[in-house]
């Protein structure tokens, strides 16, 4: 007999009513050496379950592989959940949204423009089957009936906002059962319009995603899910940040009141997010509902547990609410140690052009980045021009820094709707464009779009041909070699004009979380001891980057900055507290 089932009114664990009190914690957004700490703090807030997405594009950067590196060790993460005496919900997509680049869909899939994503397209489903078989090989033996923590698995993700292909959903269910998943299967959609109906099947247990107007949303959910437990499987207790917007916050009082209303109604809940974590590297996504908005590096989400693992006011308010409906451990999270505050010089610098990182191919007509694998981070384009004039593109995704014979001319920015730039009068030369890929769209009809320079390119209305284009391979071994040259040494306090790499070293007595100040810098990316922290950008809102303690070494540490714009002073400062920018008004 299955241990975890769906009854007429409740989830049932060993035949007894069971309320799911879950919190979202994405293993891929948290340093693996901190997983146990974050899981423990979830339990101490009163939660009994951990929920996570699974990002297809991280596990399978190329077709036929499924990475389980320490950062992607889903098996270990689920085992840590079990060790803490908690249950688990797994949401493998294949599409996850999650403000994650391309909604979790891998680049190699997106370069095949003949595919119809999130549909019954046989070629798409063949790729999905390969992926799900790999995920479920980890999840299946960790189901509750086999002594593991997994009690629920979700099919697709908010599909009702995208499509209504019931055959597609049935195929995903069949693939899931064939892979040995026997726990109940769920779907999630917003209680708006026909989303709950379109995004699910009657054989799935429908759940909702919302953060307010609880009674109204639960009533609509009940109309679409007439029997069984009500569940808000994405209780939005905060929100994500986008570059150039205020830091989004939600009142702890209002969030606690909504959580109380949910639990008073007898519903189960998954708090999204319990702990948001960080979009390390080039993993943040983007929204485009008419205007492109790239997601920030922080995924703090104004969650109960802050990006650095500190319990917030919301943590304690939620803990008090949960205690009205379920036992909460008496133990409280330990106080955090003080964060070191110091500055260090960046004493070496080398131009980006001085490092052999360009992996270009030759093209007659201008290619978009799908022609060379949709790389994350940056791409590079070059051609020869005979004169200055009006340079125009069909579209730029997402920011193109323009150079003629190595001299910066200006920038074309997608967010501003820009597609043209005036090149100064000249007798010609080499036109180069460094294009930032700021984040793959993770929601809506532009999901999976190509990056780079799109469509045709013209100079004074005449087509430009003969392009050299490709990814910028940010190979740190080559960067370090260039920075080690004698000519890379710069005086203390010097400015650094981008695009360039700058580096320095700092010493700490013991590993500790750090908060790197970025507000005075321009835009680019940062590595500490080879660990890619993510993007920095002076437009905010965030003014610090989180450095997890396991990244920091006792003794000497290395910092490398790729600065696209420029550093007024070649210096790195570490602050006492995170600064995610001014709150929204």
C-alpha cells in the first residue's frame, strides 16, 4: 500500500491526514556545502517538506550527458533532506521558469528552431524523455514508498499560461510512470481565467500559485479541483529583482497574514521562496512582456531566509504562524558571526583584447548566436568597413558595445529599443561588437529566443557581409596567464578602462561569508578563487554580491573582475552587510 496518497479531503501519510508545509530551496542556487544549513533552518521554522525545481540546462549542457557535479548533486541534496527528517517535492519541468535562464531549457535544444517547445512535437518529446529518465533515475529510488523523502512530483510548470496541449501533458505523465514514479503527481497554475483547466489533466492534482487574496484564489482552485486537499504550491511571499528596478519587498505582516489565511482554510502550502539563493554565473533569466527585463544576480526574493542564510523578520513571523497549526521545534537558528570588512587593491589589469578568448568562425551574412551554440555570457562580432555612417541591426540581444579599430564608439541597448548607432567619419577599419547575453527569457512567448545580433546589418543602408563571429570563452587559465605578465602590473588606485580584466589578492584568517561592494563599478562579472559569483552592474538595485563562505579560503584569496565599462579605482571593498538596493515605493 502506498504510504503517501491523496484522500477525499487531505493528503494522507500512512493513512492519516497530513498537511504539507513546504519551502522552496533550489539546490542549484545554493553552494552545496551550505545545503544542510539551509535545510536545517527550514525545519526550525516549522516546515516539514523541501521543494526544488530541477534545471535541465544545467544538468545537460550538451545532449546525452547528465551532470551530477557537487553543485548539481540532486541525489545528495535529497539525501540531506531525508537526513533532516523532512519530505521532498521534486519539480523537474522540463520547463521550470524560476527566473532561470531560458526557463531551464538547454541551449542545444533551443538552437533547433524546427522544434515546437512545450508541445507534443515528437522531436521535442524525444529530448524530454532522455532528460526525465536521468532525473527519475535519481528520484525514483528516493520515493517515500522506498524509504526516501519524495512525496510529490510535479508535471510541467504553470503550463496553463503557455498552452493547452493535453496530449503533451499525458505523454509527460506516461514518461513519469514508466520511469518508476509512483507518488502522486501534481500540476500548478495561477487561479486566473482558464489556466488551471488548460494547464492540467484530471488525473493530476491541481494546485495554485499566488501570494495574496487567499480566499478568492482558493475558491477558484476548489472549482477546478473539486476533491482532495487544497494546496498553494507557490505561495509568493516576496518577489525577484530585475536590473534597473527597485529591490522588491513584501511586508512581513502582510505575508504572515496571507499564510495564516491559507493554513486557517486547511490548505497545504509551499512557500516560494523559503530561501532564494543566488543566480551564480550566467544563470539568471529575463522577463519580456513587451520590455526586456534581465533578472539580477541575487535571488534573495525577500524570502524568510535571506540570500546569505540569515533569518529575517519574515522568518520569525512565519514561524509564529506555523506554530498555530503544527509543532515547531524549540531550537532556534544560531546567531551568525560578524562578516569581515576590508578593502584590497586590484593591482593587475589586462585588456580583454589582450587575452586569446575569442572563438570565431567566418560567416558571409550576420549570424545570431544560435549559429555558434547560443553561448552564455558574451559573443563577439567583427567585420571590415570602408567608412563611417549609420550602423543598423534588425535587433540586438542584449547589449552591444561597439568599437572601430579598438576605439569604443558607443553601445546599443535592447532595453532602450536601440538598433542603430552612428559611426564616426573614417577611412574604414575593423568594426567589432562585444555583445552581452544578459539572460535567456524564462517566461512567455519569447522563451528560447536566440541571442547576439539578429537579422541583417547595414551601414548607410547597404548590407554588411563577411563576418567573424563566435563566443567569448572566459577561460580563467588564459586570463591568469595574461594577468601574470609584467606589463599587467598597475599602480595602486589606478582606474581601469573596460573591457578589461583586473585582479588582486586578499587574506582572511578563516573562511567566512563576504559581501563584495559593486555599486561604484560599471558592469561585468566577478570570480573569487575561480568561483563565478555572477554579474555586477552599477544600475542596481543590488550593490553587493554575495560570496559564500565555502568559496573563501583561510589565508590568501584571489579576485578576478571582468569590467566592461570601467573601474574608477582598481579596488575591491567587502561590506559588513548585504545591500540589495532601495526598496520599491
